[in-house]
């Protein structure tokens, strides 16, 4: 490991079959390395910076901040990564890694099921039994990743509280990723060209959730007609465009309220027309008021019509 990266990298094994890598810093350079291992599953949440990754002899995945990489291999595999801490300065990444059998025991999902159900850009690696996909990181998933990066424990030896916290946050991240990207209705995926535009559309809403998005304006922004945008969202994300935007806004609101932002400021920053509308929507989806959330009461998981809105 290069010296300029050493201070930024922290690796943990809080329990058997669970590995967590947290990278946070300003290394000022690039780090290229080879990796190899047995059949495994990993969720890699890039919060800042830029990276490239690939299986050997496979397609290169180029990832920027705000995206998550899903890696799943059904056999021993090798590949490479290039982490770029130079172009944007800061680099922040959380990687949660589990052997395939541990993931199967946890979720009941084997490699074939992961391949069939994953709602990501790109996917199968035709030369090996593996999958490598990219999806925009939801505000919820980014919040969980920030919690992992922000956890500090200077004690080098065994630490029960540290391991319990890391296990809990890793399970929360996996649950969030599975809900958002693997638990959709069993519908055919859109064609690859549409899939790219649909992922761009969701990324736009994740980044600019305060903007007054309509189906028409979003379709125009990504170069897709409105019907295919709506159909694609239901197939790829299991909900309509407006339901997806509402979920994004409410997840962002929860994160802001928990950081101490006022209810009034949160409503304005998250794109709600007025405070009463925000409060009605928040309570209808979470079962609690924004003020209760700010006081530390956890939102519940709620369903609205046929569109699942999970607030973790």
C-alpha cells in the first residue's frame, strides 16, 4: 500500500465472514492494485473521488462519487482497482465484503438469483461466473456509509462495542441495498440503452432532489420519452418517478433532521412546497412527525399504494 494512502485506510473484521474497508482522506495520488479471492459478494459505496474496477479480462467499470458498485462472484476470481485520490482531492469509500456462502446464509440469495434480480447498470461478466454492476447511491445508503466512516475507535485490541456497531451498520447498508436494488417486481429489465438513461435520471434526482422534477422535465434531461421513462422506473426501481422522488426527498429529510437541521429549513431544502405539506407527507410515510424524528425517534417502514417506500 502506498504511504500516502496508508493513513486513510482502515480495515475491520467485526465477525466471521464480514469484512469492512473504510477509506477516508486526501491521499493526493492514485493507488492501483490487484485483488483475488474466492466466491464473494460486496457492496462498495463511493462517497467522494473516482475509481475504476474490473475482473481480469472483463469490462472496466468507471465510477464517480455518488454511485455504488455491486460485485458478486460465484467462483474464485481476480481483478484490479484504481482508486483516484488526486483528481478530486478527497477520497471516501466504504466496502462491505462477504464470502458467497455467508451472503447466501444471510439473505437466501445465491449467485444466480443475484444475477437475475439485480437492477444495476452493466452486469454479467461473460467469461466467468460473476456480476459487476453500478447504481446511484441513495441518500439512505450514503448516510449509512457516512456512519461507518465516522465511527472512531482508537483501541487496537478486541472491542465488543466497536464490533457490534460495525456489524449493525453493515447489515443496515446491505438491507438498504437489497431493498432498493434486488427486491423489485419480477419484471423484465429495460434494454441496456434505456437502463443507462434511467440510472442517469435517478442520479439527477438524488443529486438535485429540491428541484421541481416532472416526468416531462426528467425525460427531457436524459433523452428518453415519458412513457419509456415511467415504464423503466417501474421495471428498474419498482415504483413510479414521483414515488421515487418522494422517497429520495424523505430520506434526505431524515438525514438532515438527525443532524440537527430545523424542520422549516429541512422542508425548504428537500423541495416540499410548504411546511404543512412536508409534515403530512413525512408522517404519512414514516408514522412519526418531523419533530419526533429530530428528537431521535426512528421512522418506520411504510408502504404507499403499490410503491414501496423504505426509510431505514
